[in-house]
C-alpha cells in the first residue's frame, strides 16, 4: 500500500520529467521533507498532509497553477490507497 512518501516521490518525479533535476532541489526546500535525489528516496517528517501541501505549493510558487495540476494528475491513481486525513485538499 503506497504511503505519503510514495505520493511525494511520484510528485517530484513527475515534476522532474517536466523541469528536470531542479524538481529535486526544490523539494529539498520543503520543511518536513527529507529528500535523497541519488536514490529517489523521500522521508516525510511531521504532519504528512501539511508536508505534501507544502511540496505542491513549492512547485506552484515557481511554475504556476499548471504545476498543481501536474501534481494532482501524478498522484490520482494513489490517492485512494492512502488515508484521506493524510491527503491535502489540493491533491483531491
């Protein structure tokens, strides 16, 4: 069962396919997210819903609303497999 870490990796990877490696450096700026680009590993610390929301906001701040849609589309198949209280409204 995918967890919030899997959702975070999916978001970062999808952003990477569009904007390149800068997606990983932007993800490193998100409080509560520990990122290892070499292994494509992510660890969520603290409130997972807030951390995912901050990740989406980080990309949206730089690249606009379209980046939010990219995030939403990337995780759509995973959302139903994660407890809803861990999923921010921005991804539903």
